[in-house]
C-alpha cells in the first residue's frame, strides 16, 4: 500500500515510521501529533519535506510538551507546504516552520491566543518577518487548547488588523480570520 497512500496520521513517530513514510510518493496530507516530542522527531520530520506530492501538514503538541528552539529546514524549490495547521508550543517553534515554508504557503491555520500564556506579544511583526508572499488565508485558531488559548474579542480585532497590515506591507494580500469571532 505504501505507493498509494495520500493521507496519513502519525502519533509520536519514530525513525522507522519516517522511513516508511519516505516511501510514499503520493502522500499529500500528513497529520503529526507529538504528545512527548523530541528534537530527534523534528529532525526526522524535516526529511519528509522532500516528498514530491507533500503539500499539507497538520502538526501539534500539547501545551505541557513544549518544543523550544526548533529549527525546521527549508525545502529545495519547488517543494514546500501549501497548507499548514500548526499547534506547536512555544509559538516561536511554529514560526520556524512557517519561515521554512514561507515561499510556498498559501493557507495557514495557527493556534495563537490574543493573550498569554499562548499569545505572542508581536505576532504581527513575527509573521511579517516570515516573508509569506503567497499567503492567501490566515486563520487564527482560538480555543483549540481551551485552557491556554484564550480569546478576547477587542484584542482579537486589533491583532487581526495588525497582522493584516503587516502581511500587506510584506507583500501578502490575504484574509485574516479568527475561529472564534469569524
């Protein structure tokens, strides 16, 4: 079945899992959950960005299993993700993944709060610096980590406007949405 798999979910992948996935040339969508993630697992995931059809990734870890200091590799052109849903903590790890695929990302769903502890004081600036020129839709996912991903309507309006303006300055013309206040 390996040559025909197009959609796959991995939970705490080990090296043998990643080696098997690398033999899936038609893989388009991968959902990876890292309940007890290690830096080794992230290194293994970087290898998957070489797959020719791989364009969609959903990657998450629980708030308690923070993955600080992650560095994701930028795939060689024309490879790269077109769609990303990221629930990595801390947010700077998610931003590393976003920067690595900034040249190809068209749609981004990002778990981010309007306030701490899962917020980012300068999310607009961080996203602007990523270089997301092809981005068309950014969805801020609120409440997916319900006890840490807090939402404040007024702050959300301000944050969405700041993000929209920052991305526009950087050359991306995109919609900025919130999963709570639409």
